C-alpha cells in the first residue's frame, strides 16, 4: 500500500498536513504544560491561603478527633468564630483537624508542591514541621465524594463534570501534634482544553488547506495540461492542440517556452522527412536504372554480384529510411491478434523453405501497428537465420506483458557486446561478407519499433547445462495494456 501520493498537489498537501500536525502537537504540549503549571500554582496558593488563615484562627493545640471535627467555639482560644467560608462553600471545603497524616500507603507525594507550599508559609512566618501534598481520585476520597455528591445534585451535573481529582494538603506546625488538612477539588477542565485544541486544529486545517488547495489547483492544472500535451506530442508529433499559457507567471513562461520548442522540433522533423524523401527518391531512381542496365552484362557471375550489391544498397536504404520514420508512423495502432500476426510472418519464411519453426503461442490481442510489427519480426527472424541458421519463434504471456521470443542456434554474442549490438551500424560479423550482409540496422530498427509500442527488445545468450553458449534469444516484450 503506497501512502505517499504521486501527484505534486497530493505531496504538498500531505507535507503541509504533517508539518502542521507536528507544530500543533508541539504547541499543544507546551500549552498543556503551561496550563498545568498555572493550575498547580493556583491550587498551591489557594491551599496556602486557607492554611495561613487557619493558623491565625487556630493556634497550635492538641488534635481534634475525626476529619469532620467541629471548630472551637468563640473565645476558646481567645478568638472569635472563624469566617463561614472555611466551613465549605461552592468551591472549598472546611479545614480538617486530625492526629494522623492523610497520606495512605502507596500514595505518591507531590514534592514540588510541598516545597512551594513550604516556601509560601515560611514567607508568612509560619513554622511548619511537616508538610504533605497528594492528589487523589474523588471517588477514592469519602469526604470529597460526599460533599461533591451533594453539590452535583444541586447543580444537576455528574461529579466528573465538577472534579475528577482532589488535591489534599496537610501541615503539622512546630510544637503541635495535629494536622491541618485542606481538600481542594481539581476542576475537570482537561477535556475542555482538549476539545478546544482539537477544534482549533480543525479550523486551522480547514482554512489553511482550503487556501493551499486553491493555490495548488491554479499551479497544477496548467502543469497537468502541459504533461498531457507532451505525451500527445511524443506520440503524434502533431502541433494541433497546443495549450495556451495560464497559471502563475513561472508556469506561463514554461508553457510558452514549451510551445516554441515544440514548434522547432516539429519543424526539424518535417525538414527531416522532406530530406529523407528526397534521398529516397534520388537514390532509388538511379538504383532502379542500374538494375535494368546490368541485364546487358553477359557474364552471369558478374551480373549476379552487381544485382546483389544493388539489392544490398536498396535494403540498407530502406532500413535507414524506416529507422528515421519509426517515430512518426503513418499507420495507426489497431487491435490485432498477435498470434495470427506472428504466424503469418513465420509462414512467409516457411513458404521460402527457410528453417523457421513456430512453437507454442497464446491468443493475445494488442494495440499494435501491424506493418511495423511485421518489420520488426522479419528483422529478428532474418538475423536468427543469418547468424544461427535456424529460428524458433514462440509467443507467451508473462504477467502484464506479451513476449515474442526468436531463438537461434548460433554462436551468440559476447556478454560485453550485447548492448552495443542494438546500436546503429553494429554487426555481429564485422567482415561484412556476402553471406551475412546487412548494414547493422536490423536490431536497432526492431528495438525502435518495440519502444514505439511501449515495449523493449532484450537479447540474451542461451546456455546448455555446462554453461556453454548454444544460441541467442531475442525477446520482444510488449505491454498488454
């Protein structure tokens, strides 16, 4: 499964999305930490204020029993009754007095909060012998759960909407055995913060992606049109349908430059065709005249040699003209039954008594140019007969390709020379004797025809069980779609 898109628009959008995701994640972490630190500092300062007030109302004395112990009556310690907010209100709980620390076995103490609380009380000249600060789930703390249950019933909300955890802070003053305990519910605002971050991210994504998608559309639409035009021109070499410059200035300049270049290429190709036509006419006409004149030569051997030379020149000229025109075929591709086409070419050689054998074939229909495909097959079979004395032809399907194989029993080609044999005017027999003949254009033309059909020509040596070369295999591999 390919996750990274292939198009420019898709890649840019995905890259921006990933970058934005990383930035938002980093910003969310920083925001959460800042909010968390601010909340913790607020809670600690709230606890410190309440403890400071409690120490002023209740000087050090022996502990009272129970977490809900009643505060002293007025005048018990020479002071009036404590303010009502210390006994609970909409957001705070009363100060508790207990002979024991509120920390349970296994609970972790918040040392940073303890140190901060100690510093605050020290600044207020409150001598403290021990401090504990813990955080506990509301449902595991009966005192908090009882009070929040009543509050939730009055507000018509679930307890989790008010608080999910409670901060419990307790101090034991110097010279006293009692603990002053403060319980402060921690507001459940993390969900609201998360919802805000998600909504913010989605809004940024929507706005940013909308703008970028619009810009990329203006950029990629003319590029897509230019790509389609290039593909059409590469196939037809036709100037009809040139696109007008559009999009950003850089893209407009690119399209304009392409149109100029396309016109120059088409002009050069037209000049080449005119030149090749003139060459073909100017050379074939005197060759035809020579073919007539040699009939007056009395020596039969000389006449045959001259005719063979003329035929060789004509064949070379035809190959050169065909190779030059292979990029601009006159006939259109049409659905063809490939096995029938291959069989018809093999029959031509069988009718001439050549040792050509048709092996297994499969019925495959392809879009091909029949004239050019026959030319490629004749060149390959002719090479096999010329250098390998025999030719075995087969047609098989391998995956998404049709494979036409022409194998011979010749000497093969040196491994370091196989690629060079596909170049123009390269021959397996450099002596150019009359038996092998040719100008070295057959394989080059066959390769050009294969590439014209979107395929390729592959040469490889055949080996026996001991590794000795037993022949050469030429494979035309053509895509089925």
